[in-house]
């Protein structure tokens, strides 16, 4: 498997610091991590703006709000009734058990993973995002962009999520700041270049990508 430190070096030189996750509070990041499931960030931004305008962008506010009112304000994110129900349930559980996100910061990473992993609507990718961006724990977020990019870099070899995660954490020395920007850079690369039908010309990783070399060979 390619060295993630070298991959990140090239991506950081190309994209710089993408300042991801864009939010004012940890409550906003948590809510956004659920809204972004199965939709684009552009659609999430619309929902977050509406929640902010209605003073519904905090866990206590969400916990105390009417479920239908939440759903109608996040319609742009898709599956809005399902997401509205899940956000309210998650917010209420956190407020009831801990009072706030800040009060949870002292929990161990494993305790946080057990807590959030047991809540309906939080899969592995969302859990990893919460641990990294809300609680600043050294976690490698594995999403569809990450899998696609790493598989093409290492083509024809295949690596599972656990192998990618372990190697990335080791190569990047468990640096939370680096892991955040690395994930952001991979997402940006996936959107601009490493699409389902890749556009390898101009990609900052094309000279070290096995898949790009295969495509360019006569």
C-alpha cells in the first residue's frame, strides 16, 4: 500500500488547508454529519442555514423541538423525515444522559464509539466523522472517495477498511489535524479528478497512481 504521508504531502501542496469541517460549534458538526448522509454538502448547507435561522442548530433546541418542524426545515438534505427523527432522538439522548457535547469530551474514544455506535442512524462513516471532527480523536474516516482513490493508487491490489485505517494512522502519526485535512483533501480529489470515470490529467497523484498508469499505457 502507498505511503499515506507521501499522498497527503502531495494533496496538501495542491489543495492546502481546506478548513474542514466548516462549522461554528460541535453541535453543528454533529448535526451536519447526520444530514450529509446520502446527499451532497451543498444540500446540507441549505438545511443548516434554515436550522440556524430558526435557532434550531443546537442539541438542546433540537431535543425540545417538534419532530415535524425539524423535518420540514431540513428537507433539502433528502430523507428529511427520517433524518429529522434521528437527529431529534440523538439530540435528546445526549442531552438526557450527558447534558451537552462538552460534557462528553472527557470520555475515552472507546466509550464514545460505543455510545454513538449504539444510536440509530449512526453508521461507521458517520461515527468516524464524529470522533474526528467533534471530539478530535485520531481516526481515519473511510468513505467511498477514500476507497476509490486508495484502490486506484494501489491497483490491482485491494485493501479493506481496517487495513487502510491502520496504515493511515501509522503513516500520519495519529495527528488529528493532518487526519482532518487528509480526509478533506481526499474528498476534494474524488470530486474533481478521481470520479467514477476518472479525469487523470492534472490530478496531483497521477504520477504515482497505478490505475492512471494503466489507463495511459498504449
